């Protein structure tokens, strides 16, 4: 059976199936702090985190900070969040939801609305590591 013949399950992982929002907030805190700006983590975690990195700095501290450190903060946040997410393990229910489509013979395509990260190859039927 080819990928075009099989049902494909697309699951939103980042922030939905796997709760990564706190780690994103912590990475933004570190990134802004490296630019000599301190902002409470709860302010970063609460509402602006859903905006996206292109809008977050302005939403939290305004246009002046965006001009001063925006690009550098986004780059640093990307590095920090990657390291934090590597240590994140999905809860048992997430594992079950990821394994169930495979057990039914479907292809699985994890997806997220955040920054694109490299993905190797096409969707895979086996979900190794879960």
C-alpha cells in the first residue's frame, strides 16, 4: 500500500497533544533576558504566546524593543526552545493517540503550527520511540 492509498492521520502535537507552551514561554524569557530585557514568564506564557514570534516582542514590550532586539530574540528563542523540547516527553494519553492510527494501518503525520523544524522523509507508518 502506498502513502496515496492509505488513510493519513494528521495530529497537532506542539502545544495541543504535547503541552509545550510553558517551554515556549521559558525560551522567550531567556531570549529577552539575553537582550537585557526582563519580562515575567507568566506574561509570556499567558496570551502573547499564541501570536507567533513575529508579533510576540511587540505585544509584550512594544515597537521600540522589537526594533532593538526582535530579530536576535527570535533567533535565541528558537535555539532555546529546541533544547527544551528535546527533553519533553508526551503524556501517556498522547502516546496512545499517536499509536492508535498506526495500529489501524494508517500513516501518521505529526504537525504543529509553530516554527518549522526539519522533518526527515515522508509520513511513516511506524511510530518509533513511543
